[in-house]
C-alpha cells in the first residue's frame, strides 16, 4: 500500500504546490515535523487511559490486570509496523494531506474538512458495495453506527492536522487508536495478545465509552485549541492595528 500510494502522492503534491503558488518551506509531511507524532500518540493514550478510569469508577470493568511485556510486545510491534504502512501513513498522506489541500485551494477550511471526510467515508462504503455486487462477502459492516464512527474519526484526524500543522500528529493518533483498540479495548478476546485483561460487568459498554472518549474527546480538544489559536491571532491583529 505505501509503496504505491506514498510515491504517487508525493509526486502529485508537486502539482498541488504549483496550483497553490509555491511549496511551503516545511510541508506538513516533512520529517522536520516528525516530533508531532508524539502529540498524536500521547493524546490517544491519554484518552484511552481516561476511559479505563471512568469505566472502573462506574463499575463497568474490574479486575484489571497488566500482562507481562513478553506476552504482547512482539505482536504489538508487528501490528504497529503493519498498521503504519498499510493504514496510517498512506491514508493520512493521501486524504488528510493532499486531498484536503486540493479542496482547501477552492473552499473554506471547514467546508474542506467536511468534503474530505465525506470522501473518506465513501471509500469503505464503495468497496463494500462493489464486493457485494460481484458476489464477494463485504469486507466490513455497513451499519449506520459504523458510518457515523468513521465519519467522526475522519473529522478527528483532520482537525489534528489543522491545529498542529503536521500530518505526523494525525498519523500518530491514527496508529495509536488502532493499537489501543486491538490491544486494550478488545483485549478480552480469548487467545489474543493483550496489554491488559479485565472483567466486564456490562459487556460492550467499555468499548463504546472508549471509542467515544478517543474520537469525540480528541475533536473537542482540537476545537478548543483551534479556537484559542484563532482568538490569539485575532487579538494580535487588533493590537497591531492599534499600534499602527
């Protein structure tokens, strides 16, 4: 996936820059912005940890046990590498990166976010419908809940890119979200390597809480930061006008 998508996207990005009037000194995908990877990862881990604390306090999960490192470290490392090159890197570079920048050249920021997210949602829906049309079983669920989930996930990732001005933040969040879902939230599946194990007194409530906390929580955090940055810039402009 990355071998095909990444070089093609980077090549097409040069056309985007010509359309926009020039290449920025430090593009959003530049290695110089790699430290933003930690921001995305930390935000996802913090929100998952908060969901665990809330679920414990509500009595939805108990008997939380940390598993030894050797039980899950190899599986986690392999999954990180696989998810990075198959999902996080090509999706963020192509969708939250180039596609958003093309839309932003024509539309406002918020309309570009919405259009990019709708296109993001259309991809798995179109693939599932195509599979069913040719007689294959669908690759995943096509329920209303699933479509709402990936729509909110797309909004969350795009907002992360906006307030950090870096695709690495959305890559880090995307990657950590996948690993937290697989090795923490869904860790009670029998025979599956897990960072923690726990007993659920109310099945599915913890998974729903975790998804809500990670996605909606990150959207709220992003909106607060974007609002604060806008407020600061506006005050700075007013201050400069007063001085002039």
